[in-house]
């Protein structure tokens, strides 16, 4: 059994929190450095499929997540066209003989609250309003100078600062975010009691989704293709979101009509990061969106971030740090590349649809093609996971 390490994590987002919990559970001395002055997070929703919920089980928080979020019955995803005409219903796979739901929605702030409480239970200290200004590696140790002037030494530095990480460049990684060609809008609303499915509406190049996130709330999310937009004042977000999806009717209409000056709306230009291997330099490793930020079309960003933390702890329990970091990257990079490519392909094909393409797509969906795509994607993910968990994985 490799020795316990002192580990510093830069970033307290989903990846950083998951890594902190997994590594602390494995007996390492973990601390987290977070640049934000307050522990607060964007409060829209996130949905997690069974593979992401499995990571939350491994982190010891799944019961709390199930209480706070909303598990969609039978993993149902109801599809409609942009006018509201039904297309098909697909079912996502559950895990652990149904004990892990197929899909769950939850407020991002609730997810972070639960992860932070688990970190507190494990005694993981978090330093806010600080970042890493300088780093150097000598003799198997990483020397850090923080933005507040403090000096630290650690056996391992985990960079989990998101796609715009500043520490990633300090460590010698040459990668930058790339605009994907899409923007995403999100809003939070009261949930009608009868709305229990995940819903997707398929427009011309646009997608609009609805996802329950608690007993009384849901969130909507919509993607729009096009050039990276100029600055949109936050006060204009509700009206702009309503205008972007003005052609949508059916399930979307009530929530678009609900948008107003007091609405909870978030707008983001979607960017990607694809860090080539190796994901480590000596005793420094990059995880989460800082290594593999993806478009949202497969809904796997949060799951991938949490899986990174669980996998990192597993590899450090098998080997000394540097071979463990190499094995971690060898496991996670092909999975994340597969998800990125699948997500990008779905988005780009949708953005280029003609009338004939839309008619053919709708016919395929009604004929069972959508379920076949779901089954193929999750079978491939399971194949990756089985290989990674085999005793002879290197």
C-alpha cells in the first residue's frame, strides 16, 4: 500500500470537491485552495446519469443527493419537436440492480452544498480568496506560493480550476479553451406536479430541455448555434432567452412565457478543452474541465469530473505517485475523448439540419433509433469502465 501523501487541490468546483473527498477517504492529507472569496455557486440545475450517481455513492453522499434532487421515474426522456408534437420516449439505464437511479436532477448549489458538507466531515480545510501564484518542483515535492503570499509544500498538486485555469499554465501545460460554436441558456422555474420526465424538444439547430431538480423546482436548458456573441447585459438575459426560443411551443412554452425581470437565468458561451496526454508533469496533475471540458449534449460533464476524483484516488492506492498519475491519465483521457467526440458530433449534426434532415431524424426517432443511440453510448461507457477496473489495467 503506497504511503499517505500531502495533497493540495486548486479549485473547489465539482472536480476539486470530488477529488478532495475521494483522496481524504483514502487516507491522504488534503487541502483545497479556491480563488472565490465566498463559497457560493451558480444555482441553476444539473442532471446526472447513473454513472455519475455511482461516483457520488463512492464519495459517500448518494443518500443526501437522492433526498435533495429528483430521480426521474424509469429514467424516462420524452422527446418532442419544436411545435410540441411527441416523437419518442427513451429510457436511460440504472445501475446496481436499480438502487442507483438512471437519471437525477438537482440544483448545482445543492450538489456543492452536499459535497462541501462531506469535505467538512472528513476534515478537509478549504482556503478561500486565494490562488496559486508560483509553483516549482524539487525532489518529489511541489513548492507553492499563494496569492496572499503564503508558501506551501505538498507531495502532489491537483489542478481542478475549470477550463480557464491559471495554474495549468504555471505547471507548463499548453492548452486553451476553444469556442464550440454554441451558447447555452438555463432558467429555474416552479415544477408542475405532473411534470416528472426529462423532456427534450428538437428544433432547427436548437435544443430545449426541461429537467425536474427537486419536489417543487425544475430547470430548463437550451442550446443555440452561431458565432460567439458579444456581451449581453445580465438584465437582458430573460428577454433574450425568451426571444432565442420564440419558435418553440408545446412543453417549452409555459416556461418561456414565465421568463421575466425576476427570473433566475444563466447564459454561457460553451467552450471545450482537450488536453493531450500526459495529464501530469512530475507531481502535478490536471483533472475535470481544466483537462477535458466538453459540450453539454451528452450531459456527462459533471459525471466526468467526479469520476476523475474517484479514479485518481484509486490509482494512488495502487502505485507510487508518478506511475499512478500516468495510469490515471491513460484511463481517463480515452473515456473523456470519447464523450467529447460523441457530444460534439451530436451538436454539430443538429446545427446543420435541413428540412429533409429534420424529417429523417424524426422518423428515426419514432422508429427506435433514439433508444438505440442511448444503448450504444452507455454500453461503450461501461466497456471503458470495466477495462479501467480490471486488476491488470496500466
